C-alpha cells in the first residue's frame, strides 16, 4: 500500500470516528506517530479534540514541542496533570526515583502520573485515538484498529496501526511536521525523562523505554491489551 493511500484511509477513518463517536479525543504524547496524527487532525478533522498528559517528568524537548505544535497549527491542546495528593503520597512513601526499584513501583508511578489523568481526560467521551503501531512492541502485535477499551469504557482507535516506521517519517518529512528534537539524538520512542534513553541502531524501537525491565512488562497501563476486544 502506498503512503498516499495510507494517508487517505487514515483521514477517512478520522472523519468517520468524528461523525460516529462525538465527542472523540486524540491522546497526544508527542512521539513521531502522534505528530503525524496531530497534522492529520489539525489540517483535516479539527472536530477531534487533542489532549495530552503532563506527567511532571517529561523531557524539556517534549515541552518545547508541545508549545511549538500549538503555535504551528494554531490549536488548543488540553493538558492533564496527575493529582498532586497522589504524587505527594507516592514520593513521601517511596522516594523520587522509586520506579527503578521494582516493576510494581514503576507501575504505581505510571498509574498515578498517566493512567488516572487519562481516565479523567476520557470521562464523557465516546472514543479516543492513539498513535500505536503494531510493530512497535511485542505487547502491540495483536491490537486492532478499532477495539472497545474496557478499562476506560469507550471505543479506542489506532489509525496508524499498520504504518511502518519509514512511512511515519516519510509523512513527517513530506509535510514538514514538527517533531521531537530527541528523535535526532537516537530516541525512537519518547516517554518520561527518567524512564527513556537513547538506543543503539541494532536495538528495537522500545528498547529505550523502561530498559531495566523485560519486554513483556513494557506498557505504562494506558494501553491494556488484554482488556480490549476486537470490534465487530
Ligand atoms: Fe513514572 Fe517513569 Fe511511568 Fe513516567 S514512565 S509515569 S516517571 S514510572
């Protein structure tokens, strides 16, 4: 399938989602895939709202891109923060870098800083959109383009699911889409600063995320595969 056809089909899907699942939001974490979706939504389907989660631990480069994106497209991105009482309790009990201590403590941090704010961001919505791609990780190989997200109680769409990394970057270059400066410093996947690092050419895309854990546990809880059913 050519990139042109992939783009047309993604725009058609976004329009269908906006028509049938009003209100819908796109959860933007400012990685390369999310910037493709930002461009498609801002230029073709601006009825879809854009939200983002500020975990409080993002890279400065991500904040720079957040501001640049809003200015470049003239759009409003609604940012959700973690509840301060939960962050304060976690820090008091476990310390600032507790996520390195165990998978359980890492998941607790992700729950507080990502999962709970996402639930608030999705409250009252009929669907949400993400930039997940199948080839990004073993945990994403069985995903569907459209599935019911039982954990959050609404439909979830992954319009770029079958795009390749080359197609993502082809689109970014062709359309002059702003992107995170960290991608030029060998960060293929970008999350929170303490939990993301650059990777070598021979490593896989998600090798720089939670690098001290096994590939099977590398999800933050935003994308709970086991709880999702393929759409009919
Ligand atoms: Fe916490 Fe790291 Fe998860 Fe960010 S990625 S919420 S810092 S454990």
